């Protein structure tokens, strides 16, 4: 089935940013624009290779601005996407984006330790916020982000593109309708080999580590396939390249126990390519592989059902659906609260790995 057109569906930074906030709320929350203006903050791999190209395909939003600390990137982006001088910001003058009516949404695509600061500053500037996963590095930061968006009357969505993918929605539906009875056991894995040696993904203070990066996909697999929140975790962190992964884990294995009795065995790694979800129910099974890719996610079920929806661009679909929800004042499909649910479990996983014991949630 072609799903190409499925749209129908603070404190820390309060200082500079707060002074812009209340008078600009209306510009973000009341708009008749056909396409909402998006500004990408952080022009690294994901913005450059995935989000900016996807924003050329969207119907409800468009790339209007950039926020970057690398001046050499500006002419490249201007040439490619026709971004006007007045819609270009750096990290210092970012708060003045509050005065820019062409920008409705700020998409935070920075290392995780910076997500809270830029989400709060964007919210204080009266802009809706999309923030990449992992939402932040602690529950406390997530809560601050949610509160900042609430108090500024703007919406917050987390960039869990997979939840917009009909292939993932297919097993979320199984969790809801239970055609095979209760979930008994899940195996969920997400990882790749990262050959870099000096990147934020290897640095603790920037929010690195496999768990927050790829681990959230394995965790989402287990949470979405059960439709439940884990009640306990047991985790083990390891590194086969300690010369690179000494501040953060290269690999995390974690087990989850759910209220219904369902169990999950999950793995994530920066050293191992893996991408699958297996669910054993009382009376059947479901397998997805790949499970959390940008495209081509597919699977099958024990009753012969094939899951294989094609979508043109997962990121375009995500941003279009989120922009549509903002235009129509609807709830975000993946709100900040969903990002927080994962980080709550991630915190428990780290605690379990550190203390080498089961952590109750
Ligand atoms: P990246 O390293 O390629 O880009 C990070 C950007 O942040 C760069 O432009 C860099 O200049 C900028 N930056 C600003 N201050 C920095 C600092 N102190 N240290 C390092 N970089 C700094 O990273 P990326 O892969 O684009 O990831 C960015 C975010 O997007 C992360 O949260 C990541 O998890 C997320 N991401 C999501 C997906 C997805 O599928 N949803 C895929 C890739 C990345």
C-alpha cells in the first residue's frame, strides 16, 4: 500500500531568552500559513543528509532558517536551499529569532546535552519545538523542557520518526488489539558500527553513549510492542574498544519486565550492526527486520500477515504530520511526555549497569 500521502490524518537559560517570550506567543500559536517555517538548529549529519532534503518534500512546513555555530556552512546552505540572510542565526543571537515571523518551528538537532537549553530558548522565543532523540540526558531536563513549552503555550514533539512509520504502527496496533493474546517475550536490538574516534557520541558530557542514541530504538520496540511501561530493569554496559569508549558504553544489554509479566531482552551498540524486533505472544509471533531504519522497515506475523508499507520519506512524513498538528492545534503524535518516558527508563538502565542490580521503576 502506498502511504505517501497520509497526512490526514527554565530556568537555566531563562536569562536572555525570557525577555522575548510573552509578546511573541501569538506569532507561533496563531497562523494561517499554508507552510509553517522551520529553522534547523545544528547543521550536522542528520540535518544535512536527512532533514533538509525531507523538508523539500513536505506540504505543511518548509525550511526557512538555520542556526549554526559554523559560519562556513552558511553559503553552502544558502546556495542549496535559498535561505535568506535574515533567517540565519548563530548560538549567541538565537534568542532574537522571537522577532522572526517567518519561523514557526525550531528543530533542535544538536548533541543530546544541548537539547534542553535550545528547547527552552526556542520555547521562550514563542516558537513550537521539535527536538531530536534522545530527548535529553535526564528526567529533570525533560521535565524542564516540557514545562517551558507548556508555560510558553507552544507545542513540543520528539523526533521519533519510527512512530510515524506505518510499519511500526502495525505492531503498535497488535499491542492494542491483541490478536495473539498477551506478549510473553520480546527481543529488540538496534546498533551499528561507528568508526569515529572523537565524536560527541563518545563523550559523556555531550550526552554520548549507545544507550541514548541507538538504545532508545530497542527500548521503543519493547515499549511499543507491549503498550506498557517497564516496572524493572537489569542492565550491563561493556566496551570492546575501551580506547574509544571509556567515558560512555559502546554496548548496553538490558532486560525489562512489564506489569503484564512480559519480558524483554534488548541490546544496543556502536560496535555491532543489528536492527530487529521479535515478539512472542501467547498464541503467535511477530518479527520485524529492519525495525528502526529510515526506510524499508518490514516484518511478518505468525498468521501470515506481511508488514511492508512503503513510504517516500519517513522524515518528511514525521515533519508534515507534526506541522499539520500544529496548524490544526492538535496534540503531537510524539509529545515531550513520550521522550520523557524513555529517559526515565534510560536513567534506570544506567543505574542498574552502575550498581549491577535490578532497578525497580
Ligand atoms: P552531528 O555530530 O553530525 O551534528 C551535530 C551538530 O551539532 C553539528 O552541526 C555540530 O557543529 C553541532 N554542535 C554544536 N555544538 C556542539 C558541540 N559542543 N559538540 C558537538 N557538536 C556541536 O550529529 P547528528 O548525527 O546530526 O545528531 C544530532 C542529533 O540528531 C542527536 O540528538 C542525534 O541523536 C539525532 N539524530 C537522530 C536521528 C534519527 O533517526 N532520528 C539520526 C541521527 C541523529
